[in-house]
């Protein structure tokens, strides 16, 4: 679960972009806080509904406290409102597109048992200005790197200097080119409530290098 940090010891870890059931179990056993599955069809890490359910089932077998995050982008509200009908629904929906404040508010009202996280792609300081409008209607903020051609999973890093001394009312998660090697630099300047990693831990899109995942988890735990 991602919460506002009351101390430096509570940085949560999310591993995103999983595509294999076997890897979901291995990663969940590393005692991370959240696992993400991509529901965006043009993503190289896209997982269809049936496989998504299988991955979430494996996570649930390890620990029911690990957040099961479904990442979507610019989907029609009507397509999402039935998500609770899945045999193993997500515990979190992460909106990674250009969803409006009204969209987030309506989705949160329609799915009271599911948390809503909203991603914001950061290129310049002005990109932070409208986040405050969302905070009452979402459960967490995810800051990702901007890319002209892709909504996420690019390996690009967020310009950390844009986040110095920045605070949010909602818990916030840092994504974008995350690996064990850059954690000391990040934590020397920022203290996000969560860290989200994907592409820098991969052998190929959607296939994680478990040793890199374990190294990241170990580094974050040692730093916090």
C-alpha cells in the first residue's frame, strides 16, 4: 500500500510491466508493495484480461497486501466500470493517459473499492501546475518521464531538479528509468512515498531480470 511517508523508512516499491505468471510470484516473494500489469493495447508489455487475472492470482497467493495495479490510458469509462466483475479484480487502477479531473472523480465514485492512481509525465516545471486539481479525486500521484512517442516504459528519467522541495497532498510515486544504481542519487535529493520500476529491470519488454529486481529492492531497503 502506498501511503504518505511519516518517516524515511516507508518508501514503497512497485514493479511494473509484468507479463509472466511465474515472474509475478518470484517478484511478489521479494516483499514488494505493488505489482503492475499493462492494459494498454499498443504497449509492448500489454497483457490481455485472462492473463492479467492469472498474474494477479499468483500475487494474491503470496500476499493479499500487495497492490494489484492495472495500468490503462484514455479508456472509455464504460469499459472500466465493469472491472469489479473480474474474478480477481485489480486493487488499483493507474491512469496513464490524458484523463481529466472529472474523469478521475467519476471513476472513483463508480469503483469505491478500487484505488485510483494518476500518472503525470514531467518534462518542464509547468507540468506540475495542474496536479493539485486532481489530488482530492485520486489516491496517489505517479510522476513519470515525458516522451514524445510513448506514454511510459521508455527508460527515460524524470528531471529530478524539477521536484526539489516539491510537496503533494496525496502520496506520490517516482517512476522513469529506475534501477538500483540511481537510488542513492534519488534519495540524496528526494524522498518519494513510492518507487516504480519497469524497463531498466528487463531482459526484454515485459520479461524482468529477477536479479536486477532483487538488487533494486535491496538498495531501497538499505537506503530507507
